[in-house]
C-alpha cells in the first residue's frame, strides 16, 4: 500500500458503498436528507455537487444529460422521489408501434413504468421512497442507475429504431 493514499479494492467499495468510501470528501454533503427536510432545492444542489447540469423549472429538477433531460419530482405527502425520462419518436411512427414498444419495455424492464403520453411521447417513470431519508450519494446512484437501465433497455428492445 502506498503511504498517504487510501487504496480500496473494488469489492471493499461495493461492500462499504460509495458513500462510505467518499465520506471524507464532504461530511456535510453525505448526511441523509430526512424525508421531511428533502426539498427540490436540496436535490438540485446534490446534482450540482455531483457535477451534473441541473436547474429547477416549474417544481421539477431538470437534469441536462444530452440528448435526454431527466426530470426529478418530489411527492411530499407520499415521501416519493420520481425520476422521469421522456423520449420522442421518429416522425411518422404509428401509435400502434409506440404502444407495442412501451408494452414490450414494461414486460422486459420491470424497474420502470413506460407509457405513451397524449402528445405521442414515451415516458419512463421510476419512484424511490425517501420516507426514512436518502443520502445524497444514494440519490445520484439511483439517478445514474435508472438513466442507464432505461436507455440501455430502449437500445436493446427498440429493434425498429423508432425512438429518437
């Protein structure tokens, strides 16, 4: 081991979690946000601290991850955080093809709910409870996981390439 440098094995980081491995970076930012205290402003700050481009627009945190914006909303009465991804389709895609893809994704990717909106877009929703609090790193990991899972799932199952 090198002196003065903490070396973590991959397995140790997985067992301890990223928050434990990074707790020395900013102890204040690592404290769990208790459900009553979690606000859009705090969520926006967590994403900015994680070097994501984000802003609050109409009671939703918008995370700019080109080419897809991810929306984060809070439902305080239910203590739920909602991640929303919205996808367009190639011009002229029939509604039936959109519905078939959304249904296929709902069967194959049970972690998120896919549906076609009234204006013909496909929306993927994922909810996480913050009733017992969420540490900022857990929020960022949930975002990364949902983004990766949904986009890779669409890439895998959109064989007709109808999603923009």
